[in-house]
């Protein structure tokens, strides 16, 4: 402030001096005035809140400036924005349009981006130098103190306590009728408001709470809000009804109640349980009523709900009813449903539209069998869930890498390599293709020798040292084991239709392990413990209360799982540039991954925005609720499990077609049996909440009743049969489906409307699974869709429709249902057959 006053005094003195000199000078002809510098305000990419702040500041500046504004204001490509700004602009202030990019359409000059730069430029020409100084002070404090505190609750709380103390000690800085809104107020409030929902501490100090509530309530800010919504580039069309409704209600909420962000109010729109009350419901009124500053105009939550509903007018919504204490029931417009359904039909594929910004690059770590061992039922869930997650992420435009973290390194390989030297000496030759026979039998034989023969045990331990030291013979034998195991895994992956799974075993990270431990030691995170090296994290302890170590180096100098996992995180973040890393393993490893993730963050391996997530799942149990095993108690091999399911499906398919049990089936029926058998295993797993244990039952999973793969596959095949009969397009002898061209859809019968509503919800379900990674929600949706289709078909004849137009309309609904079911099952990794 002192600097501003000194500057003002100096300016006055300079002006007086110049006037004195001018009076003594000879008169001169008028010279053209020098062109004034122009700043270009380019508002592309700002949020509605930020744009509101800029518009409010602009209006304030227009009111305050005694002379023409020395800048150009370039709004987004919007006729309404141009008209408004031209009507408000003083003489000399140019208003232009831009295409919204820096490269196209932006005029030459000083281009200013973002809220900070715009408000700084807007405050510069104001008569009050004090206000300019306040804006500069806030920018400095924001950059030096507030921004570094974001993400650190203690620092953020301290920073906001300091600000609150300042506001309390300087009452003249508060917003009131006596002290109008300033550009500085606008910038301070706009900077803080978006942080309120995330960082609770800044709403605690009363002075700050009052300040953040009063700015949005000011007439200048409120009027700017209603204007700014017209300036923004319309968001890309959303494929999800739920996300669109939340956007509609968010806009209405913050328009009707500008203080909502400061009150930590998040829009809640959910599906209703009873369609009679509407398809969706907004439940914010009760919470908002409790938090709104008192006194206000609302006597009850219902009044709040009525005010919110009255501010909404959108073609998606047919009507809004306020029920009970303040629930807003939402009925969707049939016309809008028809248009959304038409979009779905025209696209042919219900895939969500590409996002405006790139999705995070995701690495999905799943399956992870062990070398020289059979894949067993324990690998079933990781493989099936992991593949489905990958398909859904790819479908929603995430760059996705499938990684198979196989167990291909460790002390057991010394034993196996030494055994190969005796029984399969040809395996020691580099590149040799040796048939090792049954790998499990080989492993058991080597293990028995290790347990019974002391000389062999010594050789095996020495073999580990040679292998880890890079001995060529040992490495050749190890590679032979890996290649033989890989052949067996690939057979399983082929049956499960798993493609693009890149093998990166534990050995892949060997060179990184010493550096991982050194880095942890240098940062003071790892220390010696009973001869080993471990990381001790706060909050983790053994049953006896002693600290639980995360071992990264054993007492013999070897490394273990945690070290490899930390090295893998480093490689995936630094080399593969992963933004999100998912680990699909059983829930028993939850604590291990929590500790590994925390250690990686403390070590600085993972940036703030990188997400490390464990995707846990429960156990596969027998029908008795115990461990799923063979009669002899052995673990069930995954290959045997899949073969048995296909065998049962084959007998069922053959019986329906008149073949005796065990009789060879034609190729088409054999393929059908494989689709049903493999699909049944996958669907039985995926339709359960992945975190729950589930009982494995061939009878239940292969049943034609209930939420099973056979039911879904037969429902889709039935739809194909309807299409063939109704369209008349199928060529005799041709197996591939011929789908009719889409037609105009008329939604008249309640069953038609109900099915249409269900179909357009597909994107919402996909977004839901994409976010939370629970494929069972997609299974539930597909099952419900098949049931609604059955209800539609029972009540709305397709072939015998009253008119040709109605027949084509209903046939289009049928085809769309088939495509949604096909895509949904495909995302679960389940193939389909047009005829069953």
C-alpha cells in the first residue's frame, strides 16, 4: 500500500512538472496520439467459476475506468458473449471472437491466459492503485504459500488460519454494503472456492467462511454468473444420462445457491428404485437446508427443493416432482430418449465418445502364474477379472498395457536347474527346444531330491548363486523351463481368449533391485533389522504389537517380493509413463500392497497424480464352502476345470440336437459348446462382487435359469432368431447374421419406453465399472436388459405389428438390444453365437 501511495505521489508530481513545461513551450500542431498497448483476453479452457470472476472483474473495471480501455477482449466463439461484451464495452475497447485455440483466430498482441493473468491485467488500469497492489499481494501469497500447501492438510489449514486472522483483524476488508466488491475480493474467493469441497480445514475459520459465502452472494458476482454460463464452449455431448443429469443439477445448484461450493455441497443424483416415481432422483435439499446461512427465505428442505427444481429447464427432463421432505423425482422426456436411442442405433456400437482430454495410461498387472507349475483355480479370478477390466478400460479410451508378472525367479530355480542337468542335459544348450514333459511332475521330482538328498541340496543352493551370477549353462536351463511353462500358459490363455498379455516376470527387474534398496537407505526409509534390511511404516504392527517390517533385502543378501514390486513401480512410472497401475490379486495380499504403495510414495518413486490401486478379489470355494479342490485334496488345475465345463456343455448341446452322450459333434456345435462352457466359467466369476468368496458349481453356472452365461447367450440367440424372421434378410445357408438398416423409432407402448430407457443406460453402467472396477455391475445390467426385452417382446409384437413403420421401429429396438448384449458380453470376455 505504501508503494502504491508513493507511486501515486510521484505520478502527481511528474504530471505537475509536465504541465509547467508545456505552458512555457511553443504551441505545436496536434500530433496523433501514440497507439495504446492492447492486451488480448483469451478465455478458452477456464471453468465457469473462473469465467464468472473474469466477467465480474470486467464489469467492475468498465464502471470504474474514466477513459477508454486499453485492451482487446477476445471471448470464445459465442455470439451471445460477443453481443454482451460489445454492449458493455466502453469506447476504444475492441471485442472480437476466436475459435478457442491459440493457433487459429487469435489476433496479434499480448495474449493473456487464465484467471490469474486476466484479473491481474484487469486490475492494472483501475484508478485505485491500492487495489492493484492487493491483487499482486494475493497472487504472491497464493503462489508462495497456498499452492504448495494443496495436498498437505496441516499446511493448508495453517495457511487458511493466517488468512482468516487477517480478515478478522481488518474488518474493512470484509464484503458488506458499506465496502463494495473489489477485483482483489473476486480473485481471492475464486481461488479458494474450488478447494473447499476437497480441503475441509479452510471452511472452519468463521471469518473465512463468511468471506467465501458473501462474495458469491454479491449482486455483481451473481449477475456475472448468469452471464458467464453463456460464454463457455459447450461441453462435449455426454453418453451417460446420469452424468448429464448431474451436470444439469450442478449448474442449477450453483446458480440458485452460489454459496454451495463453500458449503461443501456435492450434487447427488441417483437412479430410483421404483420407476413410478421417475427414473432418477436428486437428494440435495435436506443437506443444503441445514448448511445454508441463516436467516434465509427457506422454511423447510422442501422449499429448497422447489427453488432448485424451478431453476431447471432442459429437454432431457419431462417433469420434476418434489416428494416428501425434499426429494426431487426426475421423469425423462420420451422425445429425448428417442433421440438418444437414435444416436445409439446410428453409431451401431454403444461405445462412449472419446473424452475431451486424454485418459490416464493404465498398466494392469494380472494372472501371474509361476514357472514350472500348473495354472490352478487360484489363477482363475485374477485372469478373468483382469482381462475384463482391461477390455472395459480400452473401450472407454484408456491406453492400457496388460502385464503378466510371472514368478520366474527365486531359490527354487537352483533346484530345478540342477535337476535338469541330470535328467535333461540337452536343456543346457542355448536355444534348445526340449520336451520336458509334465512340468509339475518334474517340479515334484526335483523337490523330493532336494528334501531327501543332502548332496543335491548343496548343489541346488550353489546353483542359485551360479544362476544369479549369470552362468550361461544355468541361464540356458532356466530359459528352457520358462519356454516350456509358457507353452502351457498360452494354451489356457487361448481358451480364455486372452490376447496382448505381455510377460514381465520377476527376473525382468533384477538389475533395478540394488538401486531400489540404496534409494530407500539414502532417504532414511530402510534400515538394518536382524541382519536384513527393512522399511518400517507408521500404522503397521505384528500381533504382539512390534513394528511390522517391509523386508527389501534378506540377511543373505537376496531380495524378495516387496523389492521386486517397488522396482516394478519405478519401471512402470519412469519408463512406461503409467498414470494408473492396477494389481489384480487376491484380497490376502491387501496389506502387502498397502505397504508397498506407501513405501513407493515416501521414496518419491510415484508422482502426486499417479494412482496405485489394488483390485482385490475373494476365494473360489467348493459347494461345501471349503477350499475348492479335487477329491484327493489337490488343487484343481485350471485346464481341467475349463475342460470339464466344456464337456458338460457339449453333452447338453448334443442332447438338444439329438446326439448321444460322448458322440462327436459337428464343428459348429462343438464351437457352441466351447462358447457356452468357457462363458459359463467366466460369467459365474464376474457376476459376483469380486471382493466376495464364491462357491464354484458347474450345475449353477451352466443352468439356463437365472443370471448365468447360458441364459444370456440363449437370450441373445433368441433375438437373432426374431431378427431373421422379421427382417426376411437372412440368406439360406449363410451363417453370419444380416442386420437390417435402422429405422425411425416410435416409443408408444410402456414396454417400448422401458426397454429404451434401459438401453440408453449402457454408457452410465460402463462409466461406473470404469471408475470402480466391479464387472458384476455390468452383468446385472445385461441380465436386467434381457428381462426387459422379454417383457417388451411379450407385449409388443414385431412381426405382426399394426403398421410397417411400427414393425421397423420395433425391429430397430430388437437389433439395438442385440448389439448392447453383444458388446456387454464381449467386454466381459464372453463370445456369442447367433444360434444355440
